[in-house]
C-alpha cells in the first residue's frame, strides 16, 4: 500500500526522484557511492512497518556477494571489507 501525505510520508517514486525532505540527499548519497565503487551495483531498499515510519537502507552487490547497511558510510565500510575478501579469494 502506498501512503501519501502526513509527516514524513511520501510516495516512493518521489523519494527516488529527489522529492521529499530526504530525497535529494538520498539520491546524492547513492550517486556518490556508485561513483566511489563502480564495480558494485548499489541501490536503495525500503523497510516498511505498518505502525511506524518507513526506513531507507542501502544494498550493494558484486560477484555473488551482497552487503547491506542503513547509512552510506556504513555501506562504504562493508564494501571495503568485501573488496579485501574478494581480493584474497583467489
């Protein structure tokens, strides 16, 4: 169910397109992560609760490995950890 209106509730399309109070920051954060980690597929995921605010998370995948985090800096750290593991895998 798509909820419109109300404090902190926006259509997901608006959030991805830069709408809403966090939309521009969220898009630029994802764009920065994509630029900094070009070999990773980076996108956003949404955790939805019926009673509470929805929460945006980040996900990155590469070579069959997927990492998730709630913030850009946390995802960047996890990507760096996985890059080290992938480099020593062979």
